[in-house]
C-alpha cells in the first residue's frame, strides 16, 4: 500500500514539474517575443549633451503679432471624425523687449502628480544623417489609470524658461537638444512642477508612416487648410494619408504656433481613436512599423509596465486636449534677440493642477 502511495506521489511530482517546465517555456517564449519587439526601439544616449559653455541662442526678428489670435479646438463628431474649429481668444500687443537680467523667477511648489503617469512625446524635424535636434513638438500625455482620463498637453517651443544645470534661460525647445530626456524632464519640473515618468521621441517621417499604417485619419479642414494640404479647396471632412496629416500638423503660415500645436493634438487624438478601433493584424503591423522609429529613455521593464497599465483601460479612455501657455498666461517678448513667449508660471501651474492634469481631486 505504501509503495502504491509512493508511486502516485512520484507521478504527481513529475506531472507538476512538467507543467511548471511548460509554463516556464511559455513565459520564456513570451519574454523572448516581447524582448525582440522592444529591442527595435532606439535608446536615448544621455551622454550626448551640449555643455553650458557651448550653449547658444537662436535669434530672429521680433514677430508681427498684432491682431486677433485664433486657437484650434478639436471635437469628435458622431461618426467618429475629428472636427477642428477656431475661436478668437485675445488681441495681442506688439512684443516688448526685455532684459534677461531683469527677469525674476518665483520659486513654486511642485504639483502632486504621483497618482498619474506623465509620458513626454517629442517630435523632431530631423534631416537624414542628423542626430538630436531642437524639439519641434513637446506634448505631455498624462494618464490617470484609475479613471481612464487622458490629457494631451502641448507645450509651445517658444516658451522662455529656466534651463537647469548651469545653462542660461532659453527657449523650451533647446532643453532636449542640449541634454536629451534628462534635461527636458528637469526643465519641465523646475518650470511647471511636473514629474515626467518617461518619454518617446519620433521624427516627422516616422509620424507619417504611423498614420499610413493605420490607414489614414479623418479630420475636418477649413478651406485654406485643405488647399495647403492639397486635398481640396473647400471646408469639410477629409481622409488624410500620412504625408497629408503631417503637412496639416505643420501648418503655421495661416496663423501661428498656437494653431499649429492645436492641429497636432487633433491628429494625435484621431490616431489614438483609430488605433483603439483597429484589429489585431493592424495593431501588430503598427507595432512592427513604429518601434524602430522611436527613441526612448525607458527600460523594457518600464515599457511593459506602461503597456499593462494602459491595455485594460484603452477602450474607456477619455481624452482632453490643452495648450501651455493658455492665452492669458504669457507676454510676447524679445529676449536675447529671440522672439519668445514669456510665461506667467504661477498661472500656468494653477491651470495644470486644477484643470489640465487628470489628478484624483
């Protein structure tokens, strides 16, 4: 009797070992597949920096900014298309010349954002063979995993901000150029009180390929926008391919940088909505296409953690879009020969903490 019982135990142990080995092989295969895909992402080299002794200022003529500014607002129509409308927000005086030595920065408390994930999306107009350049697009994707709320917040490149680490005050778009993601994160924290958890950078050619892989996006264009994009001459809904969506996102000649970033948020929202409605084949194709075009400072473990957080809430995400600075939070100024937006940081932080960031309030 004891011998039979011993044989049963041995068989049970062998079966358990086989099951565990099978599970280990499955998990190992999954990690190998995930590692293969994530290995396609480029990694940011924090050692590629421009030291403070070699900093520079991109000077230009003062802007002609009198008149009424327009801001672009994106909404979704019942059929799922993204609509764009423009609204007048302010009449701006001419730029004022400001001595940089006379600017004082108020020390402000950080925003308590531990309950959200802040991912920085950086876009560059990089020519073939070029390395890191000025960040043409800086968009914070702020996610609340508990509520499914997502905020896409554009930070205008011409904001005049403090650049930590021994640099002079300068345009926001040089932070990534001078010091990659680490310096950009420090700059975001020092000026806006935001803690960034990770970032992804893509050049504009990659952006175009992403739209094409998704089969294009549907956007409402004004007649002037449609003409510049090359899809028509009247206002209405248009289906844009990657090159057309990129052209639309880069339009600045019709108005200003405020509208340009508004168009970028409209396209990003359209991409997201197209992505979450895609089938598995399209998603896998997109992953295979997109990953080699990305540069990140995040580890594979951090990316997997981000993905496992996002997937369960993807279908219920609610997206809101914002712009920094808001129209009442800056002054047009000429500083060090640069045409910049001199920000009212206390006002901006108030907007971020009370309206823009999806905090658990």
